[in-house]
C-alpha cells in the first residue's frame, strides 16, 4: 500500500496536476484529484508545488519544499541548531512521517498560509468553498482508511493502526527521498535574492543550478517515480509528460554543454543518496551564510 500510495503521487497525480498527463484538461483535472484519495488536496498542492516550488526553486523562505521543518535544516542560509549536527542520522525517520503530516495537518496550514500571504488568489466566497472541500476530503479519507476498513475487517484496532503506519512510513520515505535527491545534494545551489528581490540568473539557468537528476539509466526507477529522476527536464518543461524526459535529456545535456551551463546528475541512486546524506551532514554543522536571514 505504501508503494502504491507514493507511486500514485509521483506518477499519475504529479503529471496530471502539472497538466502533463493528457492533452485534455478534464482528464488532467480528474486524475489530479487522485491526491485527494490518498490524504492530500489538489488545490493546496498546486499552490505549494506548481507556483512556489517551480518558481522559486531552492530559494529560502519562498520554496516551501526546502523550508526548514522542526529539527531539519535544508538551506545553508538559515540558523543552525545544535541538534542538527545529527540530522543526517535521524533524517529518514523524519521523512517517514511526511505523509502523516500531509494527511492531517499540512493542507490546512498551507491553505491558511497561502491565503494570508496572497499566493491564494481566490475570493472570500471561493475560499469558503475551498476550505469546505478540504474538510470534506479529510472526512472521506478517515472514512476510507479507518472507519470502513475497521468496520468490515473486524481486526484488532492496534493491528490495523500498525499496518496503516507502516504504509505511511514507507510512502513518506519514498516521496521525501525522491524529492530530496533532486534539490538537496552537493552540486545544487541555494541562491538568495538581492536587495531588490531578484536573483542573479534568469529562470531557466536558475533551474539548472538548483536541480539534479539521479539514476537516469535505470528504467525501473524512471517508471516507478514517474520520471522524477529527470528533475532537470521536469523543471524546464513541467507541462510535458514524464515519458518523454529520457529523450529530452540528451538534448538538454548537449545544449547545456554547448553554452557552458551546469547539467547536474548523479548516475546512480546510491551516489545520489550518499550525496544527500553528506549535504545534510554539512548543513547540520555549517553556520548560516547570511545571518540576516532567520
């Protein structure tokens, strides 16, 4: 179940909510709702991922996907805590609760945050409906994953809860690691805006500097993660279906070489994982590169 949940998120849902699964908007819209079936909400996911992450990739306090969370530090520009020198050890335990947090808290928190900050452009009347939809999605999720199974299966509650948590731990680790291998590895940069709020490079070069591929020749990984091992191509062309990324990659790689632009890539999953761990270790020790950013 954990493998299926994360697979749905990385492949079907991700492409659909980028408008990349089908040339028909209705197909993308309905398949995008698959995230609602596994604990998320398409509306808030699009705000965080499509708008904030893809626009402000690896920019501290703008890209929520690399925002420091509790005892985790994902940016060299934030304050380091003493406990974070151990984050390379406890990180994967932290990752395992990702989908639990997502299923019960994250959508409400993001809805409030993005509404207050203006990222959510919906009117007050629309927001009432959106909030109602979020609440309804969570009620349906609890019915589908708790009330109905416990009623029909009549198994001990503890046994079911252990199974549910196992599913979530597996899914959380897979989703978190897949993302982190693209943006929190040794080669990727974490630029900060200047006094006028601008960054040094244009959008495309910025994506090349902040994003890395991993294991591009492993067809099973490419299939299972929905092409998210080709994150460079995905960030440059987010509305193109992931099945085309292997062919696009050769063009992007040669063009980057021609113009002297970095093309970041870890050839194997192991190399990407070890690079991520070393990055967590480095971020857990180094002081902030900009003490004015808290």
